[in-house]
């Protein structure tokens, strides 16, 4: 009788261990999934941090640094276009010409259309913005470095949609 009781107790303990094992596996799997999702999807947002609009002095420094550069849409992000642009803006070429202290000439290349002329403008209250063919686009632009310092980024924010596009210097 005692042997049967011991076997019954042993079976219950093994069953509990199996249940605990399954519960632990579920908890650990969920934890691993959450950590993986955070590292994959959180990393992109962590790399690029928009900052407040620059001061006039900072803006002058940025303008000197970005003259003659080309920026390409980083298509790794979820958002590829915003309504404020009227199309998918693939590249922004910032030329060395413009009105000193006011604007720089740019070439805007939208998907499926010829390049368009525009201007990179600076407004003290809101920062950088773009105009296309003389029309001010409802966007704000911030220039920054990625957190790891390896890439310069241009963050283009739609003021109406509150969506962000990221451009990398090429």
C-alpha cells in the first residue's frame, strides 16, 4: 500500500513539474518575444531623436555643414510618405547656392516625377522647412546625428499629420 501511495505522490509531483515547466516555458517565450520585438522595432526609433529647433547660431553652423549634400529616404521606417508632401520624396539635394542667411537651394526628387526646385528655409520660431516651386510645405526639418554617431540624419516631420520621415546623408 505504501508503495502505491509513493508512486501516486511521485506521479503528482512529476505532473506538477510538467505543469510548472509548461508555465515557465510560456513565460520565458513571451519574455523573449517582447525583448526581441523591442530590440527590432525600438532600435529604429532610438537611433533618431528629433530635437528642438536650433538657435540662429546653431542654424548657421548646420547650414555650413549640409551645403552640397544629398539625403536619401531611409525606407527602413514604417512611414514612406506623408500627405504634406503630395508624393514620395526619395531624395533631397541641398545645393551650395541660395540667399545667405535666409535659404539654400534644393532639388527635390519625388518618386515617378522629374526633380523639382525648392528651398531650405530657416524660421527662428519653428526651425527648418522646405518650399517647392515657391510654395511653403507644411513640414519641419531637424538635422541630427544618430545616437551611435555613425550617421547624420534629417528628420522631416509633417506638421499636420505628425508623421516622421528619416533621411540619411549619402
